[in-house]
């Protein structure tokens, strides 16, 4: 005869964890906490390093120009110049050039002179019409 043994177990599925509990185990007081304290941090972690996973970065650290962004941001964050970040111009230039290669991703972060000129022209036409 084969004995059928039922026991509690846990199944990991990606970021999720499913716990299967027998009736006997469910009737006992909990031996572990099921709540996980979710420590959330801003852009700077308690140790002073940069939190690249911060949602405030909007995915900039992982996009097509993630490397350039991280280089420029790191340079600025760790800069000890009197004018903070003044030593980071080359890194920010590299980042800006990369942004321009991917306008579909970074158009809201680039300073496009054509858009500025077009906006100024539209503003001037509107002003002329109201006079």
C-alpha cells in the first residue's frame, strides 16, 4: 500500500510566491510573517549611492541611452567641484547626443531648436492676429 502524504509547500512563479497549506497547518498559529516590509527609497539610497531602480528616473537608466544617462548622472551626483557638475559637461554632451539618436524615446528630454522656433513663430502669428 502506498501512503498519500499531504504537506504544505511553496511555489515560486517569477516575482510571485504561492503558499499551499494543509488544513492542519492552517489551523496552527503562523510561524512566519507573510508580509514583506517594502523599503522604498528615492533617488539616493541610505548609503549615498544612486538608486537606479527609482521610478522617478522614468526608465532613463535602462533605455537605449541608459549607459550615457548613468555616466552623466553619476558624474553629477559624485561631483565635488565648487560648481557641482561643471566637470561633467562631456558626459552630458554624450547623453544629449544619444537622446537625439532616439527621438521616439527621448523627444520630451531633448532641446530641439526647430520646435522652439516653430513655437515662437506660432506665438508671433497669434499676437499679430489679435492686434
